C-alpha cells in the first residue's frame, strides 16, 4: 500500500476520534478552541478530532512513525493533504482525498441516515427517555440485537475496555437516564486509551495502523457511533469500515479516476452511474464439521484441540495471504466478519484485485488439496456494488446498486446475493484443479491411487499414511498433518501469544522454532505459539524478526495486547478470541482423555456427553433481520463482532468456571457454533448455562439458540457421537414446526423456555425421592415403558397405521400408579405412622398421576425425566446406552 493510501486509511480510522475526546472532557468547544468556526468543520466533534492531533503525547507518538512526521499537519507544500486534515475535514472536505474519508463515512453508515428531529427522544428501545442537552455523553451503546426482527428491547452495554468477563461485557436494561453512562466514565476510558496509544509500535505506518485498529477495538467497542441516529452501532466498527471504504476509494481512483465526480464548489464527491468501486468478497470453508469429527480411535483426544485451532489458523492465514498480496495490500480493517469458518472483506473492485483473488484461490485450492485431499475446500465469491443518491425536493434519496443486477437494493440483498454465489461454488469442488491435474485424479497408473498390500494407516483418522510416519505413542503412528495438530494442541494449552510471520520465505530462526514443536505452516503463513516468558526473554530465537511488515504478535483471549513488548524492532500487535484454548487436566497436569473426562469427582467412570449448538436463524437475521433504516456495513459489522465476542471469547469464561473446568472441553466454538465434550451431566448444565447467558447477552427471548446432546460411553467413536449430536441438534431446529429454541436430549426434544425446566424439576424430584426417601427405582422403568408406547403410537399415527395404535398404556399407567401408591399407604397404615418420607412419595405420585390423566404433563416429558434421573443416580456406568 503506497504512502497516500496508508495515510487516508489511518486518517479515516481516526476521523471520529473527536467524539471520544469530546465526551471525555468537561470543557466546551470554545474553551478548546476560541476561534472555532462551525462552517470550517461542520460539527463540533470534527474540531475535537483536529485537536486530538495537537495533544503532545499523540504528536510525539505519530512523529516517530516513518512517513507521518512530515505529513501530520499544515507545515508542508500542499497544506490540504495531511493526516490531521484528512481526519478532521470529513464534514467539510477541501480536496478529493479528504472527500474519500467523507464518502467512506457515508457508505459505512449506509447513507440512509434517519430523521434526527424525530429521534431526539428515542432510546433505541421500548422506553422513551429524555436524555437532555448532554445526550451525547450519557446515551450508552444500545445493543444491535434490540431492533432485530422488529424487536423493541432496550438493553445497552457498559462503558469499559473490552473484557470477556460477564460483568464487564453483558448489556443491562435501560429504563431511565440513570441507567446510561457519564462523562466521568468516558474520562477514565480516555485516559487509559491515551496511555496505551503512546505504547503503539512506530517502526512502520503499516504496523502502527494495524496495532491502532486493535487499540480502537479495545477502547471504543462500546461507544455509540452517533447518539442521534446510530446509537446501536459501535464507534469502532463504524471507524473501521469507514477506513476500509476510504482506502478502497483511493485505490480505485488510481486506475478509475473518471469514476468519481468531485464538485469543488459544493465540496461533494459522487460516484458515476455504472461504476462500482467497492467489492464485498466472501469465503466459506466447507468440510469443517467432517474435518473436526471424522476421527476413528481413542487417540482422537490428542488431536481434537489441535484440529480445531488449526481451523482458526486456516481462516486467519487465508485472510493474511489476501490482504498482504502485492496487488491488494489491504489491512485487517478491511475484514467485515471472520468467524465460524467464514470471512468477508471490503476490497477495491479493480481488475488487478480480481486477478490477484483468482490467483490466490487457485493457490488455496492446490494447498488444501495437497494437505487434506478434498476434506476442506474454500468456496469464494465477490460482488461489486455502489451507493447512489440524488436530491429531490431538498431531500436526498439513497439506495444501493449491485453490479450486474437491475434495481435498487440494500445491504441485506447484497449479503444474500453473495451468499447464493458462494453456495453455488460448493457444487464445483476443485474444478480448476481437476482440469489442470486430470491424470493425478483419474489415471489408473498413478501410484498414489493404488491400494492394497501392507499400508500403514493413521491411528486417528484411519486413513492411509502416504507421507512420513510420525509416532505419538508407542506403536501408534499418525500422518504428518495429524502429528502437527497433536503438537499444536499441546503447545496451545500453555500459550498466551501467537506470532504470525507474514513473509512466505522461511528464515533460519524459523527452522529453530520448528524443532520446538510450537510452530505450524498454514497456507504459506507461519504461526508460532509462546507464553509470555518465552516471548520476552533476551535470547529468544525469534529475534530474527525485524519488521512489522512481516510479523504480528497476537494475544489469545486477553485484550492487554501491549503488555509484553518485544525487544528490538517491534512488530504489530493485536488480540483475538478463541473458544477453548484451555482444556481439562488431570492431577499430573496432562490433558484429560475422554475416559478422564467421563469420571465423577470420586474418580468412578460414568458417561460422556457430546454437545452441538448454534443460533437459530442467523442467516435470516443477516439477510432480513435489520430494519431497513438500520441496514449498514457498520451495523452488520457490530453484530458480527458481538457474536464473535460471545462464541469465541466469553464462552471461555463459562468453561473456566470451577464447575466445568475439570470436566468439560470446548473443542470448537466460533461464528455461532459450539462443539463441546465432557462428563454427561455437566455437559447438560453447560448447554443450559450457555443458552441462559446468550439470552441475557442478546437481551431478547426470541433470538434463541438450539442444542443437541448425545450421551455415550467414553470409548464410543467420537465421530459417530458427534454425528448423533448433530442429528439431535437438527431435531431441535425442527421443534414445534420450526419454532426452534429447543434442546434434544435422550432422544426427546423439549423447548428451552418452559419444558426443559419442567423436565429438570421432575428429574430432580425423582432422583431425590429415590436416593433420599428410598422410593422404589421400578417407577422409572415403568414410566419409561409407557412413554415408549405413546411415542410408538405417535409414529403409527403419522404413517397412517392407526390399526397398530395401542392405548392400553393409559389404563396401565393408572393401574400401576394406584398400586404403587397403595404400597406406601399400606406401609404407613401398618406402622400406624405418618412417615415423612412416605408422605412425600405419596404426594408426589398422586400429583404425577393427576397431571398425566389431565394431560398437564406429557408422557414424553415424564419419560425423559425418568431416563435422566436413572442415569444420574447410577454411580458407575453400566449397559445403559
């Protein structure tokens, strides 16, 4: 990226920093600058942005960055083109470069800004609040979930640095002005921001800008972008997408200057009809589920965590290769979304970029084939677009156009159009590779296709080993890729940092690190895992790193990413959230096997629970969930960010709880998916807690998450157990004619809202009466038997085989429960006492009998509670499943 593009990107990233500065200060605009002229900047916050560059600590830091010192302020030949003016003139641009920032600001916000006068009393929720004259300092960031699907919730986030602890992350209900925020909170946050700004690496403008992107993410994630009409969009996401747009405009302009109309008299920049300077590029990795779950032996536990983390590295590496390509030279700020095996980028819609993407996709295809032989595949596509606007009757009409499509659209349509295009690619797997390397795939003389004889197979995947054999245990051999995943998983558990080496050339010091088994090459990008001590000691092997252009230090699940600066020349710094980097360990400090997870506190064997869950209807939310007036790139980016924080970040907080830490492992969590494994009873509790917390995080009852759980012996093949859990999850998604919001467990589906709680309460009472009151265990088997008959009847009814329906279970139930009651009543009569235990049993059974007869509770729920109770009261696993 040339210096002009870099400056435009950096300035756009900081264009609204004045909002943060202004809200943190008690002084007025006239005290800040007695000569302030609104006509010069347009809005007060633009003057505050200008004054930000006058702060001594900021000036000192920026002056250290190569290429910035002479381009910061007005002391140069072209006094219009400098970083301070680029950032602060976005409401009154004086040249086309400044107008790129202005246009980026509009496109990020979707242009469709609402009527401000109609919103003066609005709280972005169901409660109307008079925020007063200082509303810009007291209105919090309202949750973007509030208005989805025409919702009217009113939750808002706390104002503090980004942290995955519940109390610092979750939104709270806003019912009055007192529930908002204040200047003191802003001042404290601003003071911390300025202190860390001074710690940013200043070796190169690329490293500085990339690190600044993460710093803004940490400190401005919960600041509303605009308290008048964008109070549910974070300042960070708006700033980031503004910077991406501004940079891509500058890039597009270099080869398509005729596409822009710069009107110097009214200082307005527009895009010519028929020109589409922006591109939304998306990619989806198919085969992820099978890749994670398709493992065939008890040795699977050794590689599962590494396999999951490998997928995270794969996505990161794909993005890194794209943005660092010499014909693209984008930034991490161009990433709109990256999680759950998918990513989307904003890029300039030029032929050069398209050629680069085509070249990269072929490279990715070849690399993935060589490494995984078709198990993982990248499906990608792009769509050009542009916002249009025209003024009629003193009112601006705005709409989005998609290249190659007629009509006017919005971002939801753009998202759907690209999703459909990517899905088409899933039916064309390796098409380019098939044509280029036909013989390798289909020639019968190809040695790689021959089978038979004494072929060594991988102990984890069961597939033939065609490359070097690697031993992980005595007599246990695995493929090279599985061996790397095992070592990656082992390194991950003690690592706090990841170094990404962007340069494709391998250096001597990289060879040294490779021998320590904490490195892995993914799609030509080298990744190294370290703990803090390894990263900072004086004679670290990686001291060969000399430039921010080729390396980045990432903290894992910790936003204090500047806390351990490297000696020598600094690379860029950042942080990322990753679900499940810590695993349950035994007393010796080793990762637990599946058998180790499936033991109770006394060390006795029990069962293993496998959980899969994800958000209901997330695709529909992205396509049509937002109200039309709120559909913008910054709002979509805000939603994506919140999902990533919850499923990649906060979920670790839940797993680290004392209750789960030693018995539950998160094997994969990203996007909106969770795959976890652990002791069966705690997996159920874990799923319930995730559901409850997600409901609180979204602040909505109708944005739900469904789950499927299967319970197996610890030696059961994990791939089959994962498949069963997936089918259970699918059953939950079909619950109540597609209402979802359900959990499938023990072969039955119940809603989260009411039925799960009822079943759990009934289970608890059954288990208590059997264990504490000596109620006969036989009641569980009888009620399960009757529930199975009822379930069979329902199946016959669906098939139309009504002649097979057996209704005898109803009177058998009544007869059995009466006899059961008589037994305990007789015992009390014979002993001439009112034994408390027997009284509790008779009261419970009488109520159960009444509820079943009156259909107050279903046989299915009773049968589910009985199966659950029976498994819970067993001390040692037996032939149950």
